[in-house]
C-alpha cells in the first residue's frame, strides 16, 4: 500500500543515517475506503493528492513540536516534508481520526521509500508562520486559516528516493 508519512528535515536526516524511520505515533496517510467515500468523484491520483496534502499539514504539527523543543537542539528548518512509501507491513485504517489516516505497525525503510516531497526555500517564511498558528486555524480563527493557506499554497517539490541522500546533505 502507498502511504504518505509526514516528516521533518531532521527526520529525513535520521532516515538517511539509520536506513529506517518509524512514523511519529505510527501515523501516516493513504487512499483509504473512507477517503474514497468522502470524495466519490475523485480518481486515484486526485485522492493521493488529498492524502499527501493531509500528510503535509501533519508535517506542520511535527515542525511545531520541533520548534517547541528548539532550545535543546539545532534550529528548525521550516519546510514541510512527506515521504511516499510502498509499505508492505501492517497498516490499520483509522477512520476515527480522519478519512485518510492509517496506523503502521513497523518502521519504514529506505527501500520502501518511493519519493520525498519537500518545500523549497521560498516557502520557509510562510511555513514558519503557519507552524505558529496551526492550532488556532483548526479552531476556526480566520486570520490563522489565511496564514495556513499561505503555506499550503506552496507546492512540495518531488524528489526520487535515490536523490534523498544528496538532498539531506544540502538541507
């Protein structure tokens, strides 16, 4: 099953260094039956884009957690990142959390990674602002929703799995 895993640049470094990564709380996103039901008119490609978008938003939450712990570590690179992986391990549907959410029961290895999707440098300012207001946006704050939209207007750049090692050296 193709899953979309929200990550951060730090997590990408970990994946490259260790060869595997366990998604935070075991959460990822995928084209699930619940997602198909919610978007009946979408084809597989459109549904995959929705799952990817949800994973990119989850990446903002991971960045928020990193920013909160920044005093202990290196500065945060404010770029959303998502790994697309062809995962053959245990995947459990989680419609109780959201239509595209799945739980994975084991680590994702480099051999599972199909591609990486990462913000370009010009998105960093908008992403940093979105990180600061993501909770308010979820609660309906219109100004926060606008800032979140500014970040989400940036397309994630696509990188092949074999480019990941070189990419993390540049980030």
